[in-house]
C-alpha cells in the first residue's frame, strides 16, 4: 500500500479514485505508515492484478499476527499449563484448549453430548458446532503416549484450525466494504486479536459471522441467514444481529429479504442442532442450563458491583438484570434506527447490539473481544478510536491474569482486587467510548468516515441506497437514499496547521 517515493501533498493522489486509502484520510494511519515507507504516493498502483492485492496482504498480516499470538503462548506450551496453576497466569498465556482436552473427556475418547463426564459438569457445555470443532481436533490428535504431549498436539491442531478461521475473518472484513479493503488491517493488526485467538474456540463463530456479514453486503440474504445460523450454532451472540437486520428492513420495507434471512438462519441452526437435540437431549441442553445457572464471573459489571458492595448477586438476579438491560438496549437501538436522520449502516447497529451484550453479560472472558473486533473495524474505521479501545482491552487481558495469579498464589504475587476492578472499569469505558463514537456517526452521518466518499451503506446489501418506507416521527421520503456527494475526506498534509478535531 505505501510508496517509497516522496511526494508533495498536491501530488499525493491515488490513481484509482474508487479505492479509499487510509493513509490519506486518517492521520494515525498516515503516521504509522512511516514505518513502511510513508503514506501512499501518486505513483502507487492501486486496484491492479498483482500478487499482493489488499485482500491477500491483509490475510497474510492476520496469519502473521495469529502466529505471534502462538509465540506468546510458548511458556505455557512448554511447561506452565502442566506444572502448577499460577505460572500460566504470571506469563499471561492461559488457554482453555489443553485443559478441556482432559477435562471434557476428549483424551479418553468420550463423545460430546452423548457420554456423561466425571465431575461437576455432566456434559460438554458448548454449543453443538463448537463441540464438533473440538471433536474433529481430538480425532486429529494421535492417541496413546504421554498425556502432556497429547495436550500439546491438541492445542496445535486447534490452533491450525483457528488460524484458518482467522484468515477467513480477515478476508471477509476486507471484502465487505468494496472501496475500503484496507480497513481490515484494523482487524489483522489488533493486539487483542493476537493475544486471545487461541484462548478458546470463539474464532469459529467470529469467522462465520464475518462471512455472513459479507454475504449480506453482496445481497445474498439466504446465504447470510445460513451462515448466521451456523454461527449461532457455534456461539450464542450472533443471534443478536437479527435485531438490527429486522429494524433496518422495517425502515426500508424490505420484508421479503428479512424473511429469507430468518428462514436461512433457522434452517441452518436446526440442521446442526436437531440431530443432537433428538438423540442426546440432556447433553444438548447443557449449554443453556450452564449459562442460566452460572454465577456472575470474571470481567462483568455484576462481579464489580458484587465485590465492591459485598452483596452476592445470585444467578437468577443477574439473569433478570441482564435481560432488562438488553431489552432496554434493544428498544434504544430501535429508536435510533427508526429516527436517525439517515438510515444507520447495518454494521453500526450490529456492533452496538453485540457491545450491549458484552457490557451487560454475567461474564466477560478475555476472548470475547474477538466478537467485536470485525464489527468495530467496519462500524468505526478510525485508527485513533480503535487503538484507544484496544489499549483498554489489552490492559484488561493482562489484568485478569495478574488477578488470577494473585488469588491462586495466596496473595503473594499479581494484581490485587482493587487493581482488577480498575481494569474492569477500563474495559467497560473503552467499549462505551467506541459505542458513543458509533452513535455519534449515526446521529451526524456527515462525520461517518465510510460515508465521506459518497457511499450509503456498503455492508447493507439490499439496504444500500434503498428508499425509506418507514421513519418514526416524520413521513418517509419517497426518493431513494442518494449517496452523499463524493468528497476527498480529511487530508493529511504534513507541516500544515490544522484543527485536529475538525474531521471527527
């Protein structure tokens, strides 16, 4: 993307006006590009058929960052997972994967959902598609021999499969906004992505959700629904994205497309779940009963309130509070979607509803940040805001492990409770900050950097440029959503005094 040629601000114009270059529109991206040659110059070849296309570069960067995350886990891979509890926390390299290989019976050849486990949990507590993913990795792990070695191999097999998910996620984000492929570098270079990618199996659902969003942007509602149904079969949170689709289709009067998407979602989810639901109903229910009965846990607002007040919040009370707050968030999203001066972009509302769930849920595991990274990159592709949020998430990532080191070492090393409360608040504020920026873009669409190039809703598919059929509080305008006049956007000109807030 960058050029090694030095050019003046007047010369610094891309040859292909259809491709948006972040180094020309984002001062943080421009400053960061100095490490690899500086902002793009007028002689750069854009949109050509070379080997290193934007999508391929982004996929390679994502794979490279994933590999760096694997390197970060080496102390645990070598010994910390197997020789004491505290060391895996002090090295911040914990992963559920090797522990659940033994703890959920995969090392013994037990079949998820069908075979009962020995312990407090009777059956595997993960959705069916994630359970299948775990089982496939177990099939690929050789049997016999040293158990520690088998746990290491199981983690490596899962890491290879999750790396494919990471590449699919990055490619899907790069292709969702046709004119803005480089925004996917936010995903590929996200530090929280590298740090959390192999903690658990969340990347499977994230990749399926990202490809589903790509299908929606390509006006393929059935494929969108089918992929979203698979994502829901791997993790619950993608189900929430149906609410923004419903609201935007309501405003645009696109009921047929919403019905098609809903049918695809239900069909794909049932295709995966129904066999297990019928043949092993007790095992199938474990995921839902486990989450219903789960106590308030690490990273959540409810844990913070409980520990600060000294009052225990029961699972039933936490479920009620979470449900009430999510209903309020859904109502607020509906008001925003139906009264905004211009119909919000699909990914903006998708990000907001998932963020609301993250903020109100009974638990916030460090890898849950993966749910938001692709949506955040599409909803608010501004490097400054994205990196502020990522800094908060990295602090939380380090904080939870240091807090666990503190509690498991007899309060001898690590982060005490007050410090852990600080990083929880930091995580909450960082996510809220990004939500506020997205809401501001919705209420003042001229500030939305995606729309500054004349686009309407590049990820909206059938909603992109569609007319409004219903707008709360005013009559629907009969004309189609005309794209805003194409603008060059804020330009980075070195040595020229400027108001740093003017373009926000």
